[in-house]
C-alpha cells in the first residue's frame, strides 16, 4: 500500500515548483498499491451484473496530476453455477445436471484525465461476451445455450480528492459522481428451443443476467480512501452505489410461460446495484505488492428511487479478496481473485407478491460463482517530466 501514497504524493506535489517534485522511482510502489487496492467490480453471479464505478476502476487510476492521463483495460471472468435460495445451497442442481451455467467475459476500456491537482474525470467503455446454458429455458427437455455480446453501458464521471496531499501525505479520501448511459443492448436475443406452440424454436430476449445493458439512465455515487498504518502497510476502502430510477425496461422475460403465476415477472426490472471493498495492502518489493481484503457486492431487493415492479434476481456476495500488482515503467498490472464465502438470494418483491396471492411459499433461486478473475493493465502518460530527488524519496521511506 505504500504504492498508493507514493503516487498520490507524486502527482499532487508534482507541480511547476520542481523543488516539491518527488523521485519518479517512487511511482512503482504507489502504482502497485492503487491498482491492487480498488478495482471495484461486481462479484460474479446470475443475480449481480457486471459493473464498475464510473470515475475509474481503481484508486491508482484516479490519482493523477494536472494534464496527465491514463489509459487502461480491466478484464473479468466468472462461471456461475451454484444455486442458492437465501443462503442455502441446492447442491442437487449440479448433481442432477439441472443447474444454470453462465460464463461471463467482460472488458472495460477506460481513460482518466487530471483536470487539476485534486479533480479528475474518467470515461469507461465496457464490452461483454456472455453465454448461458440451461434446461428450463428450452422446454426442460434438453440443455441448450444462448449468447450475448457487444457494447455495455458507458459510464462518465468526475471525482475529487478532499484533502491537500502536501498537508496529508499519509491518507486521503475522494468522492465521485457518475452517469451511466443506456448504450448497451438490453434486448439482446437468441434462439430458444422447444418453446413454440408446437415445440418449435423461437427467437426471444436472453436472460436478464447476460444482457449487455439494462436500459436505464443511471447515476453513481462513490467514495474511496486510504491510510498509512505503518511502513509498507496501508488500509484502504472504497464503494459505489448505482441508482437506476427506471423501474422496468419493457423487455419480456417469458417467465409467465413457465408458470402463469409468474405474470408479475413478465417484464425485466432495472435494479440498483452497489459494492463495498476494504482491506490491507503490503509492499513486497519496489515493484511488487499484495493485498488482502473483503468485498460485498449486492443487487438490493428494493431501489432507492422509483418502484420495484418487474423481474429481478436480488442477491449479495461476501468475498475474501486477495490481489497482486506489478509495475514496470509506465505500465502497471494487477490481478485480483475474490473467493465467495457467503452467497445470498433473498426473496424479491415479485416473490413476496406471488406468495401473498397464492398463499404458498415462493422463493426464487439464483446461480453464483465460486470465484471471479479480475485482471487489469494501465499505461500512464505524464504532462510534466518528474525530476529525481533522492533525498525526498529517502525521507519519505522512513
């Protein structure tokens, strides 16, 4: 985590006043910390869609000097297949080969630009390639697979570091606001088998969990912070909340064809989403660091704004989140592999409505992943040349 601080001090002490400019050799440490610490992405499961904060995917992306910019990409992969109702797993689904299996590949391309020493802006352009294999969506007679691919929902954002880096070199906090544009296809369709009136195949919208977009204009609030605890050890935390005011997007799910009592789940909802992450980061060498923390990702049962009609799979995942990061010149690489330790699929609003109308218990399920692979690469371009100041570097390392 020393990495975070070094880059932060470098960028925010790096001005035209060259006597305050830090040794560029300090950058690898902070770069590694920042990338490792806060690559904010949702844990993989059927309930929780791919998403990341609008104003940059890690602290390192947002610690940036005036006129500097950073290009990068973050790749995520997961396989969801373990079914849960509440916190109880249904292992027989795998044993009986009736589980739903989602494979998700997503890549975020982002650009972050330093407006001044504290204010930064970012754009994130996501792309996805998803597949979903199931029995129940294809007449329950045979397992078939549907696919979706393409552009996701583009995010724009701005962020502000609240404290002066010269006066507070060992800790800081940033807040951000973002806008999520409905650029992703939320009516991606594929062939479903054995579902027509005579058992013929039909083209229908794919499941909500693999749609590239959600069809809503959204807004995000995020915050991130770090604090030096001792030499080579920092604490970190971050989180974001996506507000989706739109209630439903008008896309048919065809769930009512599975069972008429699911008429209230015939149209897709546009749910909120949030993520929280915290932990510690440790310097292993001048170019390598590790981190260990916890993360909590959630699609809530109810939204902050707007109604809660339509079909959604609420769910939350608590994960242990280890990470490694490496810096080489202007390039930085990070790898995080969060492992799920608790998965929960609570009752949705439509579950409760159906239960009340029928008088019978109703609790939908969702499939979750065991782990998620997050890998990121960034390249930083500096507006001003950083001069070497070995004395300042040595003083900072004490």
